[in-house]
C-alpha cells in the first residue's frame, strides 16, 4: 500500500513547481489592476507598452518575441491599443505582410504616468532585495532555457 501511494507523489499539487509559479503570476497580475486602471491598460497591454517605450517602433513579430505572445493573442491587443489612440499599426508599401507598431504621441505621453506603476507595486512580493534579485535571475534563466528548447 505504501509503495502504491508513493507512485502518485509526482501528481500531488504540493509537489508541483508549476503551480506556485502560476498562482504567483495570477496574484501579481491581480495586484497590478489598480495602478494600471489609472493608465487604462491591462497587464498585458502594459507589458507591450513598456517594450515600445523602451525600444520604439517594431514589427508585430519582433514585439511578439519580446513579450512571448503569439500573433493570435497580440493582434487583438494591438487593435485595442490602436483604438485607444496609443499605437499605430501600419503596413509598409514594400511588404504588405509585415505590420509595424509605433507609439502615437498620446502613447508616448502615457509613459510619464506609467512611472508610478513600479512604485505602487513595490513591496507586493514580501522578499528582501537579494531574494528578489535571485528570483528574477532564476526566472529569466528558466525562460531562456525553455525558449531554447522549443
């Protein structure tokens, strides 16, 4: 009986790495809702805007790679950002299949309000600075390795 019980340990929730990652990510996104309401953005839209603020205009494909979103998820999100007047989506004359994403003036100005978001989120994970740095490092490392394994 004891041996049979042990073979099922691998499917116990408490033994899963994926579950605390999922639950933490869900909780963090929930905590972002309030500060992002002031910007009129969802968490995923905020991630996209941060990349555009940092890197400037780029193709939809390049943007998708940086934010780890496929076109099926990214395209409707970009349409909503365009409808809000934050980005422009244009196709160059020489390549109708490519979609370029650029910030509008309004999208660029939103960056000034966005600097309040990290301050509002400070302390939402109750770990000391070294632990937070270690956690970020390990998550970045895991993400890189998962991307390489594709």
